[in-house]
């Protein structure tokens, strides 16, 4: 069992893996008490060796690891990569490339929506993962042998799993089906935290411009404060409190102090002063400068049955083709297609259109039907 705790050993390890066709990568991190995920361990495996790298070790420089992750000649294999990639983006400003996510690939290969690591490993390798260390405190030192065994298994079992999925993709010719998802995962925009866009997380039910302007300023203030102090957003002010403030727009400390979840003492302090300033900034905006949101699309009357038929068609097609339906279309896509033949959704372009979109239009226009035969749904061509 290899635990790397110094720069020299890390550099030698990464130099050896620089000639590998691929490496498998995973991380252990903590986020309960911080805004940014705190990296506690990095596990990396090449074809012939694996190691756990301790980023909390005194004096260790992770530059050799970052160079390996940026090496264009070495494919980086993750499972459910988004949170791992966010960590590396925060540390380096770049996203590891080239990239292969076995969870996304498994969706293409018929393992269902968002298949978990343990389930995938069991199906592909018959290995059993010891889950007992999953929720341990990875920031505590020293790490136990059980923790390290668990952590390294996440990358050692991923090697044969990746190779089997790769062979399936090569056999089916579905490599290009991954392209859209990989483009999202490798885009720096996926991981940038823009305070001015943070209000969208709250998904307000109203699109009134003045309300949105106030909420936007409040959320931007909270986001910057959470980033500055490196604490979770809700440790600054909770979501529901910001929504209430945006709805009532208090103008004095006393009014603000009556807000549920805030209280007089916070309203009288620095937070209260900054919240009132954010409200006033939004209030002073001219109407022409208010943020505009896309109006919520109202579905045409009587379209719900069409959406349900498209949902059945999607399930049927994806079961037949052995691909996860989530990768092809979501509920919003189905509603858009039901309402508009020229809907601007992914399901109406590329391989998704060939797989599902074309048949969706045929079903809408009476050229295709759904029927029951021997207790199973089947497609009937009526054209």
C-alpha cells in the first residue's frame, strides 16, 4: 500500500505514469464546513501501480500531479467526475484533460441513469467494495490502513471497469455519444462560481424584475462573503431568509431585524449594513437596468397526453437501444417537443434525433403508434 507524503516521491510516481495511456483518478474531500471543497486525499492508478497522495502532508508540492492531470497524452479516467474536477479547477484554474467519465459512459452502455460506483464495479468486475470508510473524516491524520485500502480500491477497480466499458463503446460505435457530456465536464465555465449568477440557484417562483434585482444583489453579496470566509452559503444567511428579504425589501435596521432567520443583533451589525446597502442598490436601478428573465413557457391546453406518449416512447426506445433515457431527453425536452416540432433541445439534434427525435415527430403526426402485444409496448409504423 503506497501513501505519498513528499514531493520527491510524488514527482517520481507521476514521471512513471507520464507514459501511460490512461490513469484512473479519485479524490476524498470534506465540504460540510467550507465553501470550497477541502482536498484531503488524491488516489491515482496507472496500469501497473497505484498510490494515495496526501495533499495535507507538510511541505508537499502537488505540481507534479497537476502536470500529469494536464498531460494531453494521458487520458484521465474518473467516475462521476464533476466534484473531483471542481477541486482541481479551484486549485489550478484548469480542468484535467483529456477526460473519460465511466458514469456517463455507463449510461451510454445501458447501465441506467447515474449508476453508482459500487454498482458498476460489481456488474463489471464482480468485486465487492468495502463501504465502511466512505463517511469517515478524511482530514484526520494519520490515515488508517482501512481508509487507505478503501480509497485505493476506488482507482484500482476502476481500471478493469474502464477497459470493459471502452471495449463496449468500441464495439457499439457510441464513443461520439459521450462528446456533449464530456464537453460540459471539461468546460471551465461549469466550475466558475459567479456571484452575480448565484441567485438562479434559488429558482424563484416570480419573474418580477424588481424582486429579481433585489434577490440578485443579496445573493451576490452572500456569495462573495461565503467565498471570502470560506464557509457554506447558509452559514452566512439562509436561502429562505434572502427570499423573504427580497420580497419585503426592508429599508431600516428595525425592519430588517424583524426578518425571520436574521434577528435584531445581525441586522444591527455589519451584515445588516451590507444587506441594506444591497437592497438600496437594487432599488435605485432604473427600470431599463433591471434584470429580465425568460417568461415561463405555458404549455398549450391539452398537450399533457402528448407529453406522456413521448415519455413512453423515450422509455421504449432507450430500453431497446440500451442507453439511459436521461442522456437522450429530459422532461423539459419532452414538453418542448410536444409543443413545437422545431424545439431547440438536444433531443432534436445529432445522434439523439436519430435515436429518438425523429420517432417523436412521427408519433406526434400520426405516422407512428404505440400498441400492446403480449403485455409489452411496441411501435407500429402507420406511414
